[in-house]
């Protein structure tokens, strides 16, 4: 959990005088003022951030409190613990026994906004955290897993019945994240200068607290690299990640059933900084082709007239392994099943074929 760096937001040094800060603030406020940047969400956020930074740093008391919180953190106070309690006081256990709640409380009461002085409650933390900590949207838990490979991608494809029965290959199009090829993932327009990302202060992450959790997310501006340029890559808008559609040859297992899922390693997403691609999952939708499948048995409907069923006849039937001539006995009734052993679908695991059934339908 890190605290916003108000100095770098204003672009001033830690020893900046009141006049220096005022001048820096005026310059930035002018640059990012919403009136001058209509509809620009980024400029609006920036403008808010600048105002917040100036509000704290220009006020002697708030600035001192801000320094105290920063100092407490640098001495090891874990603010995420403060977030987990609902109202209990938590003391900083280091030298001097600083009570972080006193700092936060004092700080908050100096800010206005509904705090009751001297009373620690959950709501206060919320406001304090909103005030001093960076903003964002996924949980710290996700971040802790710190994936070195990209996310998995799932693609559904529809294949003909015959292909499912025989097995084979097909080519699918996989939309996925890739390292931008224009900027090689740097997010910077080729040739442009690169500097520390002002959104995350170079940490590559932005954080804030919400609903009792520390929320932690890769910085959207620099994509986690901590560096960004004023001139963003024209293809990926500075994220370093671009979408691509990759054609991938997929093996269709013999006997694959409707809804079957296969995993193909290292064909999923990959973003800058990751060591490899996530997995690709392919889910098969098998067209019925006029057949019905039950486990590995295949059912084929055979329509006969009353006369044909009464007399019996020879008929050509398309089984899974090719056409056969089948004898329909005399006096065959509606719904009768005629079995052809070992001519059904191949079981994906055992490799054993099911049976083929002709289901007689008498009109
Ligand atoms: Zn790019
Ligand atoms: Zn950043």
C-alpha cells in the first residue's frame, strides 16, 4: 500500500517553497483545467489530483500530517491492517509508539468532510485512504499471485458432425492480448522520450481501498512498466498491449463430443512484462448432422412406410465408418432399434467405439 506522491504530482521537490508550489500548481491547473480539455477524462482526473495535492501541500498543518503518514509507512506501518479492522485502534508498534489512528484522525479532522474529531471509525479510514492513496479496481489478492504468464483465453468453435467422428484438424481465429508490435510493449511512440509515469509515480501499480479490501491494479497508463511517454504509441495508446487475432491450427480429437473442452498451452494472452502466454481453451460445438449421440452410441432415424415395415426390406444406412446395406426384417414396428455393433463414435479417452443404432420410424 503506498501513499500518493503529492510532490511528484505537482512536479516539485520535497523542499519546495510555498511560492514554488503555487506556481507549479497554477501552471498545471491551467494545463489540465476541464474547460480547456472538454470531454477529456484523463485531464479531468489529473486536474482533481493536482488540486488535491495542492490542497494538502499548501496547508502547513495538512502537509505536516501528510509527512507523518508517509513517515509511518516508511517505518513499516502496514496500512492494509488499518483497513481490516472496523473501528479498533491499531497502534504502530515501532519506536516512539506512534498511534497511526491519531495521525489519521488528526489529519482527517483537518480536512473536513464529516469526521468526528477524536473518534476512530471505519468511515474515517475510508476517507483518509481515498484522500492519500492511489485509486483503482482489482483486489490485492489477484496481484499477489503475480502471474508471469498471461490470462487464459477461451474460444468456442462449431464443427461438422463428420469431422467430430473422424477427428482431424481445423484452423481457428483466436482474439488475444499481445505485446504491441509497434512499440515492442513500451507504450511509447517509436523515437519519443520516456520518463517516469506520473499516474503511478513509477511503481507500475495503482492502489486504493474499497469495501474493506486493498484494491490493487496494474497502472493503466504505463501498463505496469513505471515509465511512460508524453507521446503514446499510436497503436496501443500507451498501454504496450495490443489485441491481435491469431490463426491457430487445432487438432480435433476423434470422437469429440458436443461441449468437450481441450487445452492448448501457451496460446492465450500475453502482456508486456509477462514471461509467456496463458492457455487457450477450445470448446467444441458439434453439429448434429441428423444423428443423435448418447454416450458413444449413435442413433440414426430410418423412415419407413407402413408397407415397407410390414414387408421388410434392404436399406443403405450411413454409419460412422461408412455406408452399409442393412436388412430390415418383416413386421418391424415403429420405434424398433436395429443395432450395428462397433460402428458408433470413438470414446475420446478409451478409444473404443460405441454402437450404431438404426431407429425405425413408421409413418
Ligand atoms: Zn504500442
Ligand atoms: Zn504508470
